[in-house]
């Protein structure tokens, strides 16, 4: 069988966060030379040329995948794949050193019971996905190929108030709160998504769910799309409004981004009247360009006499965690406590990464790291980080290191994964169906483990985006940052 499943391309976008404006879920490998990266690990990927705002064009060659006959996977093939998946996870994942629990084994048994007759590849995907979801690890998941999928042309943002429409579509207006999709309540759908999306907290379920609720295969799986029509019910001013939208395979227009991030992996700007420098870090890539950009930024910080520096991580889904120390090397931080880890060895790790052993594990405790200063004039002012539910993996580590070491303040929203979590992944392919998946092989422990358990990095200063912010095109986190800086200047 020729697989239609493909590994998500390791592109620039792959290490960035899943921005609400971007209608795709990204993934990244974990090429972290420091051993503390855990790329972004979503459940789906798109291989399409992105529009200027990062939204894939969703262009297709020939008939859309949804119009093509679905290939079937027979019971023997599905059993082969389930065997491979369960055995690989139990050999690689740190949570399974002692094997599957009885409750997990029950779910796995139910999955085997469901493969007695042939199924479509799409149907089989949701069966194997129940197994990876058992680990509640945002880095361990199945990939879904979204190329040529029809899309719901309705920009959305999931706030604490609910699922918000971010741009007018027909009778639906910016700021409307979605209460139901095809007559199923958003609360009910959120519970369904939590069973499908591997995640460590509800924030990540909502981040991924906002994307998946716009993609044909998920709408179809949840019974929300009939004849390419999806009924949306919203509330506005105490009243209820319903509109029916048609799924489209046409390129989507550029959509509003509630976390402005530009079109490059990193950039910076200054607000001299506030003595504020903002470094926009959309992906953790410790490239030569990053090194040069950080140096240029701090050279200007020195030249302008800047007293406040903020790192914007709101659209950052991770990558290489060594970007953290590189940034701190231009500040007066001489040392900090880093992450501890449990690294699990396996035959797979040896084959793929060239590890020196093929079994066992090694535990490293959180330790004090000394920083090699890169400047004679380190920044001595105040440091802030802006976070959101899209802040994930190495970007989450940045926030944890700053918070646990008391290096600065976190402003914004709770992050998308736990401060202590799994990460650093190996990628595999099921032998029969060709479905790709990845599994963590490390467990990371935050610098201040006494602060656990915690399901996310909670901001020191909260600033959550609301429906009113969306309606008024107001940047809640940036405005809060300015408010804090103004108060400090006084």
C-alpha cells in the first residue's frame, strides 16, 4: 500500500508555535545540541506554501483528497501497526519504563477489538491515536496529513470566555462567541477533543482544537460536517445567531493574528519613550543569524540606554533550548539553575541518534549553569517574558528558567505545556498504513521541582485576550507590558 501519510517537513515554521491565525498544526524534530529541546509536536501537518501570515494556501493538484476513494487497511495490517506502535512506545517512552498500566492496557485491548474488519486510513488513524493520547504528552503523537483537506473558512480564537470569531463571515461578526457547531455544544466538543489531542493541559487542547475544528477530517470525525456544510451558532448581545458555512478548498485570505509575530523567526523593536526593547522570538533556532540578531539587539539596548527588555514568546512552539543561554549571556545573569532530565536509552535511540547504549536510563538532577558573558556591558535592567497558550516546549523552558530562577517577570497567559514534562523525540512510521508518529525519550524536571505539580507556567502578571480585545484589535499582553513598564518608570 502506498502511504499517503507523510512526516511533517522540518521547516522554519515547524519549530514555531501553532498561531491561532495559522490554519495548520506544526511539528518539529528535536535537534537540540544542549539536550533540552523538545520541538513542537502537533497531531497534524500541512505541506503547502504558506501565505504571508503563515496560513497554508491549501492548493491541490488534481482532485482534493476528500473527493478521492478512501483506501482501506485490512485487519492483518492494522494488527501489525498496533503491535509496532505499542511495542515501540513501551520501549522508548520514559513514562513506560515499567510498562503499560492496567487502565492503559484496557484501552489498548479495546483498540484491538476495533480492527476486526477493514477500515479507512482515516478511521484507523483515530484508533491508533487513542493509544498515543494515553500518555498525555504533548510531544508524543500521531501525524495527520492535511494537504488537500477542505477547510472551514471561519477564523477562531479560544479564550477563557469561549471560542471567539476573529473576523466577519456572513452573519457572524468579530467578537461573537461560538456556542455550538452543528448543534453540538462547545463544551461537549472540548471534551471530545481532549480525548483525541495528546496534551498536558487544557490550554494545549484548545490551541490544537481551534485548528482542528476548521479541518474537514476532524469535522467529519466529530459528525459536524454534512455535505460540506457546517452550522455555526453564536451569541451576541444576549441573542443567538446561526449561520451555515460551506467547507472550501480554495486558498484562504490572510487572517487577523491576535499575537502579532511578523514573518521572520526573530526580530526586535524599541519604544524609546518607555525605555523598552522587545525581542520577538517566534521559534527557538540557535542559528548564526540568531546569534548576530541577539548581539545587534543588545548593542542597541546599550546605545539607547534601554532599561526594560521583553522577550515575546507568545507564538513560539519551541526548537533548540540553547537559545535561552545565548540570550541571557548579554544580561548580568552570571548563573542559573537549569533543567534536570531522565534520558531513556533504547535500541531505537541507538539506531536513530547513535546513542552509546541501547537500554537503561540516566538521571541528571537540575544543576547550576555558569554563563559565559558575550559582552563587556551586560544588560542590568528588568527582564519580562510574554507568554500565551501557544508557548510550548523550549519556549516554555525559557519561561520556566526565568521564573524559577527569579530572573524576570512573566506577563500574559498560561503556557501550553507543563514546566516539568516529556520531550526530545524520535520519529517512526507504522509499517502497514504508513502513519507517522513521534515519541519522547526524555523526561525533563524544572529547576525548582518543589513548585510542582503544575500543569503550565502561570504568568506572574495575568493578561488574557478577551472578546473585547479581539473586537477592538487590542494586544492585551503588550498593553499590560507597557502598563507595567510605565509604573516602573514612575
